[in-house]
C-alpha cells in the first residue's frame, strides 16, 4: 500500500537529487529517507530510483508516481484541512428534518443560535411528520430528526437504536369558537363534554390520538374536517365549524383569531425529541445542533389555556 509519507519523501528526492539533500529538506536523517524509499519500492513492486554517480534518477515508474503524487498530496492536504475545520466547527453541514409546528417554533431559534456561534456551519431543513422523519434518519437522508410521540399511544415508536435527546412535553389544548358554551368560566373541561360536537382534526398521528382519547372517555368523535395545516384548523374553529385539540407548539405558531383555548381532561401530552444515529452523535456539528435545539426548548414559554 502506498502511503502519503512515502510520496512526500519521493518528491523530495526527485526535487533535490539525493537522499542526503532530501533528508535536510524534510528534517530527518538520510537512513530514514533510504528506508522509506525501500518501503515504497516494495509497495509498488518495481524500482523507482536509480543512482547515477552522486545523484538519484527516477525510473519511468518513479516519474509516473511523482507526477501523480502532486495531486494526491494536494487532495490529502485539502481533506485534512476540511476535516480539521469540521472538527473545530468552522465548517460542516447538518441535514435537519422536522414536523411543521417544530419548524415554526423550535427550529428558528435553534438555528439562529447555531449560526451565531458557528457561522461556518450550514444547515438544511425539510419537513416530515413521524414516523416518516424517523425513517429518513435511518435511511441516511438526514442527520437530525425532530419528532414526537404521544404518551401511552399504541404507536410503533421503537427508538432503541437511536440517540434520543428529550426536548419538552407538549400538552394538547382544546380550541373552541368564541361564544361557545364552554369558552368561559371553566378551568378544566372533561373531553366527554365535547361528545356531540363536530371535530376538526389535525395530522394522521394526531387524529389517531384524538380518537383514542375520546373513545377512552366513552364516545367516538365525529370528525367533519381533517387537515394537516394548523392555521386551517384554527380558521375552521374560528368560523364556528367545530372544536379541536391542538399541540401547544401548533398554537404558538398561529394567531388563534375567533377562538378560545380550554384545558381538556384527561391531560394529554406529546413528547418532543431530537433523534440522531449513535455514530452521528459524535460529529461536532450534529452535537451542536442537538444542544441548540435543547436550549431553544428551554426558552419556550407554554401557552396558558383559557
């Protein structure tokens, strides 16, 4: 196997014409130069140098190797510098995938702090709901996945092969139109009070959770409208077309015109986490992104229902 250190010595011998001159240029001994040239010739299986009087002359194979050595060593130097920059957070990239309400709340604050601390780091963002976002992480399509799962829900969320960074507990909050019979004067409202209401449901995972919670309270919700777009949910509730429960993060990212929030019982929370692969967790840019997402979660002030 040809080693970079052998190529550097070969170039020095070719440039200076002798082992002793190459040793002076490289700051080593003449026997060390001779030993490395023997090792390189053994690796290539052919002579690379011929002694002519007091000078060393390259063979045809030696000339070919020196010709390629410049590009190889230049590429290696560039690679070493790039790796050092990434390790020192002067460069690097992170591919982040997030669910929409996380993209509009946690992500902007985290990425602004990351850019301020490490301006050489580049971050790309795409949106996907779990479990698709978790699949993207395992398939190598992203480095960090912002995801969620519901407490006690029957979801296939096996994250045992991943590094899980808990961020926050995101409570579900009831949303009713202004003037609704339960809009005022109630500290906490049993979800069974909404048994006869028309419902506006959110993303598929949230819809499934809504049905589970309502059925545990003794009724099946009548879902008249379903949309993944949280502003649309708020708009439909504000127009008096039904009631909804939304994650707190979703309400943080919209203006709930024409609606009132209520505390619904039983209390339900979804766990917000940042996920990555064990090997990726050791990459400095990924570790810094996880830290900034956790700091952004700490800065979140929960909305008070009512």
